[in-house]
């Protein structure tokens, strides 16, 4: 099991299929923002008043954020999330996951427009 991303976005399949340019633009903007925050300490300093952190606290937030940026493919993230879901279902049963012993298909967007 690899490091599973804890960040996600929710949208309806129908909307995404009807608005592929918007989805592509959002995915691109998200990737650009992550890239900027991964490489620019100055950007973190600019954001400091907004996130209300400074000094060592800001550095810790910055460093942990950078460590958490997914660097694997969506397929790898989905596979590991599915394995994690299976473990959680085995441990917590229906009380935790309801009647779904497996992660629902479509939980991870597979970008059909490519």
C-alpha cells in the first residue's frame, strides 16, 4: 500500500461529461497551484497572512503540504485507495462502510475525454 492521497474533489459525472473544458481547466489550475507551492517559499510568505501562520509554524505547514502532494498517477492512487477501503471494510464492517464492501466504481475520475 502506497501513500494514499487525502485530497479530492467531488463533481457529478454528467456535469463533467458536459463540461470537459472546465474539468480540464480545473485540473490544470490545481496542478499549477501545487507546483507553485511545491517550489516557491515566497508564495508561502505571501499566503502567510491568509492562513494565519508565520515562522516555524508556517515552515511546518509548507513542508507537510509539500510532502503530501500526490506524485503518482491517478490509477496508482485509485488502486491504493481501493486496497485501503478494503482494509477499512474488513475492520469496520457495515457500521463503517455500509453495504459497500468495495470502493464504488467511479470514485476516482478516469478522464474519459482524453
